[in-house]
């Protein structure tokens, strides 16, 4: 395995940082799940965002090559403590450069860029649904036929 990989890749591969999962239904968690069509490798990256819009926790799971695992591990360290705006600006070329990936492994770092963007998108979609709770199905507002009273019932989204 080690042959041809740069030591930085091997370091992340052997001791990946922030492996695991966050509870996907938490309202402050965004989940990105992406795949690389070229090889079929899959990466899941999740972020937890605090009330200031800063990424407070990150976890990943990658089923893929050493470069993909190293790219996602590097990405989790890189985005922790960043605002969403700064995190979505991170380019795969930065990761590739940092890990000294050869050109044939560029798509592996692309997976990490796609994954963080997809996690941010998921988080924002969740939040925008929250600001329209009726649409999201969190709260049902109806008028009682009997009393004319407005009744609000909270329930999880369908
Ligand atoms: Fe496909 Fe690395 S070979 S992600």
C-alpha cells in the first residue's frame, strides 16, 4: 500500500483524524455524502455548526483509496473552527498540494471538496426549512372546528 504514497498521505491514512459519525437528524448537523464516478469510492463528511455559524465538530467516513482517506482526514482538521463561508472556499488543489498528491490522484481530493460543500448545503437546507416550520412539517397549525381555536401540533418532518 505504502508504495508511491507521500508520507503525509500515509500519516493521515494510518492515523486518520476525526473518523466517525454525527447524529444526522440533529438540526445543527449537516451531512455530505459524495461519490467519485471514476472509481466508485464514497466519502461521508459531517459538520456540526454552532450558533455563530462556525464549524465546531467534524466527522468523516471514507470507503476509498489512501489518498481519499487522507484528503478527508486533512479536510476535517482544516475546517474545524472555520465559518461556513470560509470552509466552502477550500479547493481540492490546496489539499492535493498539501498532501503532495500526484495528478492521477486529484479526483480523490476532489471528493473532499465535494463532501464539505455537500455537508454545508445540507445544513443550510435544514436551517431554511426550520425558518418555514410549516413546510418542513415541524409544526402543524390548524383551526379547531369545534372551538375556532388555533391549534399547533409539533411533529417530525415526513
Ligand atoms: Fe478514487 Fe482515490 S482512487 S478516490
